[in-house]
C-alpha cells in the first residue's frame, strides 16, 4: 500500500535504520499552496526535504512503538512520482507538519493517526 507523505512513504513492516529526528527547516515553498498544484521543481524540493528529515532516500527509520516503520522512497524520481494526485485537499503546510511529526516517531501509527497527517494521507 503506497501513501504519499509525501508522503511518498511506503507503509512497510518494522525495519532497521535510524530516523534523523532532525529539525531541518522546510523548503521555501508557500505553505498555503495545494500539494496538487506544485510544479516539478517544488515537488523535487519537497521530496528532498522529506528524505533529509527521515534519514535519506531509501531509509527505513526504526519505529519504537511496534506499529511498523515508514519507508522513504528509493530516490527523488520515485518520490516525485508519488506526488501525482487527482484528488488532494492537503496543503504544503499540512505536509510540513506531518513530516515533522513522523520524523519524531517514524511509525505507521504516526502517519495514520496524527491529525497533521490526515489531509496528506487522504490524497489520491
């Protein structure tokens, strides 16, 4: 099952690795823009930031709550491809907040239950 958090995260089984848990400033994309309205350059910037927040492309940060880890797309192209939505009410700011939460606890439970992630994971 693929979800974008930009989430272009793949919901996977518990994995190994370590999350960065870092607080890297988000890219300079207007947080009030719709995720669906981003151009290719903005999508690439967002993907690069998300990957950096979660340990890099291809990472599977460790999940400590047993709900299963999230996985970062293998590369920028996979991430950008995951940002092609036909229906998406989420804003860039929603994604920023969701990724911040997931970086602190990189688990499926965070991605699926954090209020900040609900708009993002509903994108199709």
